[in-house]
C-alpha cells in the first residue's frame, strides 16, 4: 500500500511539472514560425531541399514544387494571422491554407500576410505550390524560403490537449523507467522533472511546441527511457545496486547524443558533406579522399568504415542525411555506455554515473560531433573510446571484438587513425612494461593494424606526396600560425577556452572539468590496469600536441581525450568528497559549473550557431 501511494504521489508530482511546462509554453512561449534564418523550418515542413550554409551568410533553403507546413496544438476559435516570406521567387507561388487558395506571390514579390478565419480545429496546413526550375546540380527548385509563421492576439490560458499529453507521456515514461530500474520515489520524480524540462527547452525556440516535431520528440524520449531502463536491468544482473546509476548514465547520453544531436532545429556545417560521402560509398567508392581547409589544402585519405556500415541502409532508400546524423549519435551513445561500464568496474556506480554525465557536459562532446558536423571523425573517436574501454576492462568478446573495434576506428577517418594507432601503441607499451600484455590484446592489435595497413596501402602514393609538407610549420584550419608559441596558445585555448569569456569560448573541455580531471588524474601502479591504461590514454593524446604545434597535422586529439577528461573528473569529485566538507562543496560546485557550461554550449550550438 505504501509503495503504491508513494508512486501515485511521485507520478502526480511529475504530472504537475509537465502541466506547468505545458502552460508556460502556451502562455509565454514564442508563436510558431518555420523560419529558415533560425533553423526552425524543418520541424514544421516537408517538401524542402536540404539546408544549405553558404560561406559568409546564414542558412538557406529551397522548396520543391510543393512544400507543406503543419501547425498543431493551436488555440481554437481564434482568428489567426498567416505570414509567408520568401527570399527568391522565379515563378508564381500559390499559397494554400487548409486546402483553400489564399494568395499568390508573383516573381519579385517577397511576402504576403492575411487572416485565417477562426476554427475549432487545432491543426492547420499551409502549402506553397511553385513552378520549379532546374538548378545546375540537377535539383528542381521552387522558391527560396524565408519563413511561414502564424500569430494570434488572444493568448489561451490552458494548453492544447495534444501538447499536454506529449509532456505527460514523457514524464510518465521517465518516472516508470526509473522505477523499474529500482529507484525510489524522489529520484524517480527528479529524473522525470529533468526530462520534462529538457523537452520543454527543446520545444521553446520558434514555437516548436506548435509543430509536428513535438510528438516526434515525445516518442523519441519515451523510447530512450525504455532503452535506458533495459540497459539498467541488464547491468543489475552483474552489478547489484547499479541499476539506477546505469539508467541515469544512459538517459543522460540519450538526451544529449540522440535527442539534442538529431534536433531538426540545429544547423550543422558539414552534415550534407557526409551525406554525399555516404551516397558515394554506397555507390561503390570505397576509397574516398578529401582536402583540408588550410591555406594550401592537404589531400588525404578520408576513411570508409563509418559510411560502409551505413551503406546497406542507404541502398535500402533511407535518407543519407539522417543516416549519418543517426549513425554518429548511436556511436556517441555507445561510447557513453562504455565509459559507464568501465568506470563501474573500476570505481563503482556513483563515479560511473558521474563520468557519463560529465561526458555530456564536456563542450567538445557535442560541438565537434554534431554542431560542427564532423560526423565521421566523431564516429571514429567514439569507437576509439569503446576500444579503450574494451582494452582497459576484461576484454569482453575476446580478440575478435577488440580487433573489430580497432579496425573500425582506424578506418573511420584519418584523424581517428592517427589517434587510435598512437593510443594502441601507448597501451601496449604500458602493459608490456608490467608484463600484462596478454595474447587477447596482442592478437586484437596485430590483426586490426594489419587490416588497416592493407587498406591505407591503396593511398601510399598520395600519402608520400603530402608527408614532406609536414615541415611547413604549425598551422590550424585555414591558415598557418605566425609562430610556435601562437600554435601552442591555440592548443591551450582549444582545451579550456578563454577565461575572460568562458561562455563565448568554453573550449573543448572547460576549465571546471580540467581542474577536476587534474585532481582525479590516474596514479598508475604495478597492479592497476585501469589507472595504468588511463595514464597511457592521456600520454597518447597529449603526445599528439607536439605535431599539432610543430606541423600542420592536427587530428582533433583534444576531442579524442574528452572521455579521459570525464573519467578523471569523476574520480576527482570522489577524492574531493573524501577530503572534508570544504573540498566536498568545492567539488560539487565545479560539477554544477561544468554542467551549466556544457548546457550553455549545447543550447548555443542548437539555437544560435551559424545564424545571422
């Protein structure tokens, strides 16, 4: 009886948070606007070509012959004002609202606004019908979209049933997942409240609460809660008492690596590039190459495993853009699970859950992989993390699993190749010194490196022409650094940002996480494989700072070390917890600062980056 009463109270509390979120979105949230300049059009629309990001300007989007815009959860019996704004029209565009022709934009016209009569329907449909023209790349283009938005004067006081139901279902899914994982009422309620607040935050900009995306987001969150619950139950079979920590870890990873990373409102710089690479690999190009963004570009082997794994799905007709984004998200989630399981064995459930949460709060985790759209490199680095966790633990799956992970990481991207080869060499040396390099790990490394060498032998001529250019001096991105000290400064600020503008430039790690990681740095001993391998992880990554300073070679080693930062930072919190009340408060404050910094970085990447 007491348990059922407690659950009823907990569910009621979660429902109250959902209700408050729904009311806030309805009463104070932005009105719905499918606005290309804000990146919100994809949440409302179908029938658009892929988003473009021309150099020196904000995002742009062309329609096909018919573009559909759906608006949901609208107030009933209230007149609405529809605004359609286009940036370029070469043929007449007909605007259709709820099946009725409302206006016609002639070439040269840019916008039209008109009233829609009050209706008892909560769903409205707007169509843009345009005569198309053929672009140079073969696409049939209609109009270059600006925005399609709805407005009304009288704010409803109560949320639409559909919006409230979405939030209630998410809250219930999170609460029940935590409950089935063994958590008590208060942690269950806290988890449900956090999930609802994250969902409401994702629906706030540009009135996404009024879009069809609101229901898709609810379904994605509910599915993630089920996956996290299943993961927790599996973990509990071997580690009694770790189920709640496992659920928190994977749910945090799901919210960041899957939900936020696949948000339609995020403008990414390179996602279309990777979608095109996937299409080429699916068509048979198994040896892709690319160029860097240096002032004098380098040509280099690009790697194939990321695309090869997705190619069967691409050939089955699934959209390649969503495949590359989803594939990178799945790899990020796998890395989160691997970090949790490694830390669970080495340090216990509390440290493991904290390491997984801090991994999401390290700004580089989201920025490099998803916002900047470096998807194949992120995939390779995530598989590298999984490989490290395999090596530093009990090597589950024996040598076939290790060889597969190492080969996939090495063949995903040239940057992950350099990083993972350096890592496996450091791990082998560290373990061999302590006579702990067993047959499983030797076979895994030897086989994977042999496969990698065979693949990259195809590029021997290309590599030979580019290697002499490593003597050109330190350089980053589109140009060369003015000095060695300047290149070194870029490495430091790339890691911790600029202290005087911590929000605008937090770096890939963040200063709070770095402080905690230093406190929790590994202390390797003869019998401690985990600390010894974690120290080798750090040494391998930091060794790559030398070519980054002295040569144009920069392999995103700072991003590759984000898992090491999270593992050491979690250990640092544990050491501060045991050091007295003052140290305990300082540790908790640093964790909160890092989570706030990571949350701000994710929000900036989702809602403001690459906008004019």
